[in-house]
């Protein structure tokens, strides 16, 4: 089993480079292989092999942002929220913005957190209210 797993990994020349999964990949780009009658993601197998059981409720985040990497040093068990916010999706990109589109700083005093998610600039809300725009 370990030999089959190792045969499907290609390592780069640097000691800290990604371990590229060269075996089968699923439709999202994650490496996968069959272990008996169970299909396992290669990065999850690698994490458990080298670091131990994945704590309940946590996901494995690729710190290198390479979905086909199996290097355990590039993998970390995190919550779904942290995993999402570290990515390059709309939620993570918006969460990293420090100012609204009009240039007002997002800080505790100037930011309204909506119950439905997202945030609003209070200064922009005040300006719209003065103009009668909602």
C-alpha cells in the first residue's frame, strides 16, 4: 500500500518542494486512489500517514495552494472557515479588503456586519442617507 502510494508521487528538486500527485485526480484536481474498495484523497492519506488522524470537524488545507500536493509539511488541519478564507475565492478576496470601494477604512467603528453575511461601510451609508438614497 505505501509503495503504491509513493509510486504516484513526484518530488521537486528542492527539499521543501511540493510532492506532486501524478496518479488519478478527481474533477476538482485533488489526487485520489483506491485503498481496497474506498476512494481516498491523496493529501488526506499523506496527512494521516505522517502527522496522524485528522481531528474531527477539521479539513486539510494546502498551505502551498497546490491541490495535487501531498507533502505533509504543506498540509494543515484547519476549520472550514479558515480553509475558505485562505483561498482565492470571492469570500476570501473580499475579507482581505481593508477599505470600501469609496476608500473608507473597514474598522470596528466604520463597519456594519450584515446578519446575512458580508459587511457595509457605515460612512457610505451615512452619505447615501443624506442624499436620500437607500
